[in-house]
C-alpha cells in the first residue's frame, strides 16, 4: 500500500507587508513542533512552508524516548505509540555472525520505550492536524527567497510575491536553510567521503522490530548495512557504497533491486517506496541565536544519521526554545533568556556531532590502520565482552543534560541519588498514571510528601514508591521543573523563598 | 595524575620480545597489522586508564 501524501490548501497572501510576532520558516517536524508548542502557549504563530505537503522520502524514522515524552506533552503520545513500531534491542553482525546484541531500555517503569520507528511523514501529518486545531496560521507554498537581519522576509507564492515582517523569526528550514544563506552565516564542519544508498522498501519479512547493523555481510561484501522496521510494513535499508559509487547509477531501480534481493533472499517479494543516495556531513552554525532570528534543527546543525541524532536533536531544540520565547513574549522574562538557548543547545549539538562523527569514522575507515583496528575490534567482540563497547554502529540519541546551564540552581545539600539540576525529569509509574503525564507544561514542583504553599502547580507524590526511588527522594524533598521538564533545582525541605528565587533564576530575572 | 611507567618494568624483556616476534613470524602484513591492533586493544582495556593510554599514544607519536 503506497503512501499517498496529503495536499494542504494554499491561499493567495492577503496581508502584504504585515508584521507578525512570530514567523516560523519550515514546516518539517521541528518547525511544526515549535509552532504547536508556541500555539499551545497562546502565542500567535505564522508558519511558512515552501511545499504543500509533508516530508516525502527517506527522512527521520527513529524517535527517541525523550522526543516521545515531548510529543506526548504536545498531545501526540497515544497516536505515536499506536502507529509507531516500538523497539529497544539492537544487534550487530560481522560477516555471517552476530557479534552482540544490546538493550537500550535498561529499566522498567517508563511510559515510552527507548525508541519507536515512524516515518517522518506520519509524524508531520499528526503535527499538522494538531497545529490546525491549535490555530497555527499555516501558509503552504510560501517559499522564502530572502531574509534580512531585522526579520523582513521576501516570499514567493504560486499567487505572486509577498513580504512579511517578523518580530521573531524562527528558521527551521533545514540543512539548506535559505535564511542561513541570506544572512551569510558560515555552516562549517566535516564531509565524510562515503556514499550511502537509503532504500525504503515495502515487504512482508520475518525480521523482528529491532535495529540490525551488519559489517561486511555476505550479501553486501565490504560494506555496512543497516535495517530498521517502520510502520505499514515499510523497512529502511541503508547500504554503504563507498566514495567512488556513482549516485545516479546506484539509485536506478534496476541497480537497487539486486542489492535488496541479495539481502532478503530470492523468495521475499518487495516494492521500493523511495531510494536516494546520500553523503553525510557534520557541521553547525557558530551561534543559533542571531538577535531576533533563531535557528533550529538541521538549519542550525547537521549530523550523519547513525544514532538518530538529527530529528531527535531538532525536537529538543523546539522543546528548549518554545517556552523561553513564550516567556519573553508574555513579558515574564527578559530577552537574555534566549541566550540560554545557545548556552544549552550548542553543547547539545556538539555532543551529537561528536557522537555522530565517531560513529561515521568507525563505519567508514579512512586508512589501513583504521581498517585493521575495526577488524580487530569486531573479531575480539565476537568472543570477549570487553571489546563490544568499542564497536560503533551508531551511538543512539540520548537526551541532553544541561548540567552547566545558568538557569540551574546548584544543589545546596548532599543528594545520594536522583537526577541533578539540568537533567530531564525521569518518568515513573504513580498511583494515578505516568508521572510525566501528570505534570503541566509550565514551571511546576514535584513534591515528595506535603509541600509548602508555593503558588505554583505542584504534584505531590508519596515519599516511598517507584517515583521516590527514582528521584532519590524522601519526605520533604522537592524538585522544581522548567516548562520543558528539565530539573531547575531540588532541595530537602525548601522555603517558598528558595523556590521563588530558583524560579526567577530559571527566567533570567536575577 | 597517573603516569605512564617509563623505567624498566618487565622481569624478562627478551622473553616478551621473543613472544611478540613469534606471534608475527608467519603473518602477511595485513594480518600482522591486525594482530598488533588486537594487542593494543587488549592491553588498553587491561590498563583501563584512558590518560595512561593517551600518554603512551603521545609518546609513540612524538618524533624520535
């Protein structure tokens, strides 16, 4: 059953030269999530997209637990769990043999699995519907051809050109960002001298819902192959081709089909949904905030796909920026709060780039020594557990921890356990449902045992039980959370004044 | 900070050298290279301290 993308209606522009408080450019998953988050915070948003549909082709598929927790806060959790393919296990093979398997969900008691796989187009359809319901002004077939540093946008539409002015301009327009180009901002980093054939294939196949990665398999000698299951019996297969491969030749169906058939065996029928050939890059902007223009997702930073750090990193950008921009627009915080978007998300981007670069370097050895070391690691790993952590087929996306954020209030007492300030609040089962589902998308407190009156939404949990254990908490302990559910502070028996001070600090008011 | 040992530390240096040469004796160059890589990885794991390994890498990389 091939996928039929929706076509969204586009209209002639009627507000030539108008000024809007927030314009988002780019209706991919990061732009849409940011728009939805802002709209749910009652910020009026105009979103411009150069197409009239969702992302087609081989885009993000692996959505990490932290992204799912964010999307659940935006109201999409149940739909994603229902539609996506849940997986926690990865296997690595070398030649014909499994080298080892790993489980990414190390403990029970979380609502969301380590990952679900879901085609980006399905996620974007859900986000578009939610944006429509939330009142986002979605303008399709609006291609931004130029942006000025003060937020003036030159736009082409099928109905003719127009111009808009943004008080705040959010650039979520992807790796080839036109806004980045207009502002002449350098986007530098590393190109990997390798090519990969990405095929999305529809088939009935006996593989389980796991991540399988082969080094040098019999069906693709000398290269690596990655296999992932997606929704609707679509499978992502990723063949390493080498630098000398001809991209145009390699993506012709008559050349792709024998590669896939060799992998699946002669008796498995399949259809090609989408095929492309990629070269991967790791690079980022020097700064993501340029006064009142802010860059998110691939427009700000780009990674190779091993590790699922592109889409998941982009969603963490959205989660980080939306509440801060809403606080500034509502007059609750000074504009300097937005400098902490850089302070928190640039180290996160660097962590993603570092991990993605190391994985790609392992997968694409650069010289004889790198080949020899990789072969040595794979041989040793088959027999000796010590070598398995050295095998790098992708270090899968983990949530960023903002341990050094200026928004944190440092611990003023000793904690034996539990997540320190800057960490995303961990989920846990409670008597009335999942902990994260019970938290509002605002500043809030999580109290173990009775809390003092704080003038703040407060979730009170018993001082014993799974949540208390996970938070290392006993009676009187209190965690103070930001709207993105990162921990801003924690205390044993705080005074309301301490909590108020942490609240001001987390808004850059002091 | 731990320091890479650079004073004599092997009770039988000739025996260790001989064991290394014996392991390489009949190997073609690529297998020989892979053997050395395995040895480095095994010994690095045994040492367990990345700082010591990096000191060794720096020393080995320095011009003679």
